[in-house]
């Protein structure tokens, strides 16, 4: 179904409970959505241009970057 859950970066440790607000402070790479990244990672057939584009994102996890760079070769 393509649903992956929520992705957050914790800037300050603390406690959050049901009913509390969460605020988006900044979106560093608005051109890359979680849905698009997942579609690139799981694409069949592979799209090597998209593999290279996503691998170039500095916020991407190193394991994904390595996998995408190897795949694009």
C-alpha cells in the first residue's frame, strides 16, 4: 500500500503525548518526498537517473545512498 509510517528528526529530547501538537520547523529537501524515495528504491524496472538523483541527497541514509549508487552503475 506504500504506507511507511512517520519520519521525524528529534531536535530536543523530551516527552510527547497524545493530543500534543507537532510542528514542522523546516523542510530541507521539499523535492524529495518519502513516497517518491520509496518508489525509486522499489522501482521495477529500475530508473538509474532517479537512483543517482536520490543518492545525491545529503540527508539520505548512508545505507540507501550506497545501495542506490551501486545500482546506478
